[in-house]
C-alpha cells in the first residue's frame, strides 16, 4: 500500500516538534497491510532518514548467543544497532522480535529508552485507541500480547 500524501506530509510536519519531547518516539500503529512500511519507506526516501529492519539486524547479532544470554544482551545489542545509524531521526520497521517471550523484554520501554537521544519512528503491529489512550500488540491470550495504558510518545493509528 502506498502512503497517502497527506499522511506523509503530516508525519514530516510532526517530526520537528517530537525532537523536543522527553521520549522522541513516533509510533505508526496498524494491522498488517495498513501501510506502515510504505509510510516509513516514503519518509526515509523524502527525508534521507536511515531505515532499520530491527528483526533482521537484531536476529543476526543474537545468533551467536545462548538462550540464557539473549534476554540479558538484547537491550545493549539494540542500542548498538540503532547507534550505528547516522542522523537524528531513524525509522524502525519489523520490530516483532522484541515481543518474543523468550527475550523477556518490554518492547515499548525499549523503544522509549532508545528515543531519549534520537527521534525514532517505529512501526507497531497492533491498535491504538485515541479515546482511551490504549496501545496493544497482538490479541489477548496470545503469548506476545501487550497492553499499555496512557503510553508516552506520539501514536498514529493507520487503518
């Protein structure tokens, strides 16, 4: 799905203000096929922002670690991967690995921590309810299910 011009323009206009927030985090929230990746790719193309496939970059670095080491090192490895990217704004896509129960991580807290020094625009496969300010990932009962009430950051719901 190609991002609409309005969506990309709104996102571009939003970024300078995000740079002054405590968490410099913009989360594009939507189900598979909602256009998160297309919007990220268009933003990267137009603004010269680095694009990072988190699943690919992180899984390559986790391969040499044992199952016991992975949960202990994932935060530092992700910090290193993001730190290698140039610029003040980075697009993060395919973050599903962060939800793996074996890694025992809080994906939103990881992204928030990384966004203290750089603006991150991340894709999130789930839902965000603007009225209740509730962010979810997966469905209740699923091992990767997460629910966050009143999370800090900027959340943009895609249809």
